[in-house]
C-alpha cells in the first residue's frame, strides 16, 4: 500500500521551483531532534536524511526516509517510511547499535514557490535490531515531531 501511494501520480501537489530542503525537527524520527536534508524528484517522491549527535564518541542517530506529499494549495498530507540507524556508547563499555523502522504521517504547510515549510506528525519507531538483545523485533515507540525549514 505504501509503495502504491508513492508511485501513484498526484498532479495536485507541486514543490514549485524548489527541489531541495533543509529543516530542523524537534522530536521526530531521530527521537530527540535532528537537522535534515530533503530532495524531491520530478514525480514528487522525496528522500530525506537527518543527523543528530550529542558527541561523535557517544550518541549518533541517522534517520533515512522516502515519502510523498499529497494535496493542493498550502495545506498537505505527507507520508513517509524508512529506517533510523543509531549508535550509543554513552553508558556502556562497548557500543550499542540499533536499527529502527520508522515513518511519518502528518500535516505539511507549504505554499508553492515559497521557501518556508512546516511539518507536524506521527513518527513511530519500532526497534528491529539491537546488538545487545537477542529478542527481535524489539519495542514499539509511538512518537511525534514538529519541524520547520526552507526550500532551495
């Protein structure tokens, strides 16, 4: 179903002249927050990579998602799915590595050919891999986030 939504033609939404975006997210796919780069292709499918780091020796989180925006005008529905890669060496003698399945489903405010955009939505995390725990998959974390940025 998710792939069908990404591949279905959607003539209503257009990013205008801006195909790249930078935004800050509070909460969201990187749990604490992140700085993100987004690139949208001509069919309206966007790829996003983010980064959160307290200290490169301690905690690093990289969310990677692919999604699509639906709607006309300035109010839109956005859906995305992907993975979060995390490394934590803060409280252990060895490094913990995690992989989470994640997504985004929510509201996006963006006016065509304007630079600013705002997002708010549901960003669940489901632990798929933890190198210290035998049970897989791990816990599910319902989560949310808000973000704002600009297009260029």
